[in-house]
């Protein structure tokens, strides 16, 4: 005899079906869940929250003059933090370029010049920088390399480009670190300047602490003082960081320098956690971006998210390859001839007790 299902079983089955639907329709980038999006927790998010609040207070119809100076001071404080981060990054980048990169590049060029003279002899030409390079088609003489002292051989085989796979991996990790910052900025830019509709009056900007619209003035201000310097600083940081890493004198310093560079990327979070007021932090955390209209077919949103992720991965991989092969100016005219010599002499990296 067929047994009728109880109401409890019906509720359980209904819950399982709803959970399955939720798992199917959820998307990693929020393409299907109609939930408001947080701004984040850094000084750029603080600036967006302060600008939104300031625009609402100053330009609304019944704005009070007594709140103007307090609002202006809070907006100035958030702008000061943004400019402080940009100033610190520019100063550090300039210091790295002038005080660290230049001497390191000079040393690496000298080491590679001695290597070229040792293995090519007279079959060399002089570059525009005044260093020797082996002529095209010239055969390297390994006896010249063996005639060098062991310290000089180790120094030559410790040049970053002498170990291209290891160096490529380090530069790729550094590039991914910078691209993560750029990706966060681009995603927030799309969520604010593109997805949020443009409104005519400030009364339509906020609704229950959720940004539902922005005026043209707000978008121009946020784009000029928030997203443009953030993305430009990350791109410049990546380029100069790659140059510094490629000019490192030895592989140990190459690894350590890649770790030292990361703190410049986290400066926006560091200054936010240290110098932002408690009221500013609460405002930033409570201010949300409207979810807007989501894709009707979740599968298409998932494919789009996957393609975007693959695009960022391909961009990082391609950039490092192009930089190392075509753009780098640490060793112009590099012949990619150090690694075969170092591979043919593995005893260079062995301890004396192992010989």
C-alpha cells in the first residue's frame, strides 16, 4: 500500500530543492544574487563614502550652513589620506628607481659584460651603453668561462636573467599582486561609475545608506581623485618593481626584494586602519552599492566571470613574457646565453664539501 508523505517530509523536500536552486544560481562575482555590495575597507572606499555623504549634505535643498565646515573637513581628511598614499608610493618608487635600480643595473651590466668578453673574446660589439655583446652567430668558448674565478662564475650565474624560469615565476607573482589591486579598482569603478545610474538631484543618491545613484559631479570627482591615481600607481609600481627585481645582483636578494615590494601595495589598507576615524570606518562599512539588475540567466554570468578571470591570468602571463624578452632595459641586447653555460657547470652552486 502506498504511504502518504508527511507534512514534515514535504517541508524537508522543499528546503532541499530551494538549497539546490541556490547553489545553481549563486555566482562568484555576484552576478545573480541581488545583494548590495560593500565598498571595501581602504582609503579609496573611505573617499567614496565621504564624497557621497558630503554631496548629500551640501547640495541638498535644505542644506544647513553649520554642517558645511565639518563636512568639508571630513572630505579634506579623506582626500589627504588618498594623496598621502599616492605621495608615499611616488616617493618610494622614485627612491627605488634612482637609489636602488641605477646602481643595481650598473652592477648587473658589468657582470654580464665580463661574461661576454670571456666567452666570445674579440667576436663582440659595443652597445649604446658601452658594454660588450657577442655578435650574432658567434660560438661561445666555454674555456673562457672556466678560466674565470669561482666567485666570478657564481656571480654570473646569479644574475636573474641567467635563471629565466625562476625569475619569470618571481616576476609573475609580483605582477599578479599588482593586478589584484588593479582588478579591485576596476571592479569598484564598474560598480560605481558605470553600474550606478546617473541622477540629477542629490536626494536620489542615498537610500537607507545604499548608493542608488550618483550625480555627474560625483562621478567626475571620484574618477579623478580615486580610480585614476589608484590604477596609475599600481601600473607604475608593477613596471618599476619588475625593473628592480630584474636588476637584482643575486637570486637570494631577488626573492627577498619581491617580498619587500608587497608592502607598497597594502599602503591604502595600512593608512585606512591607522589614520581613518572610527566614524569614517563605520560610514565606509555601512555604505553599500546598489545591486542593480542582475543577469536573468545565471549560467551566462558564470561563464562571463570565468572568462574575465582567465583574461586577468593571461594578461599577467603575457605581460611578464613581453617585459623579460622585449621591454626590459636592464641588459639590452641580452643573448640568453648564460643559462646554458651555468647548466653545463652545475658544480657552481654546490658546496665545497660536495665537490
